C-alpha cells in the first residue's frame, strides 16, 4: 500500500474486501490497513454478511459473503479491534475498527 506507516486517519472499504477470496490474502490486506492506520484512526468496513437475512435476498449468492465470525477472526488476526458494529440495513453491516 503506497502510504507511510501510521499515516492515515480514516480508511473506508465498502463492499470490496469480501472479493479477496483467499483468507491469508485478506488478512494480509487487513494487516496493511493496520500498518498505515494512525494511532487514533479508524477503519470502516461495510459488507454484506453470510447470514439468514442476506440468504433471504441473495439465496445461494449469500455464500459469496463471509460470516460475522469469519470477519471477527480476520480482524483479530490482524490486530484490529471492533470499536462499533452498525447495521445500516438488515442486509448491510459496517464494522468500525481501531488498532488493538
């Protein structure tokens, strides 16, 4: 990522990180976001989750998304902490992350 360490106050990733299909690559990307995040900065990750609400809308397509459990595991592995979780609609979740 073309940014210096601890140099970015706010990072926004909307409906994009679930496209990184390989878990290790996704965690590597989250590690990079953590690397450039300022000490008091925040990362906003907005995604559909693989859950019953999205299954009712997307049917089998909901399996293209990741579960909340998977996201939380990825964040933990990347030394990121969930500061807040917002349900912007029944189908969309935003995680606000900070450094641990």
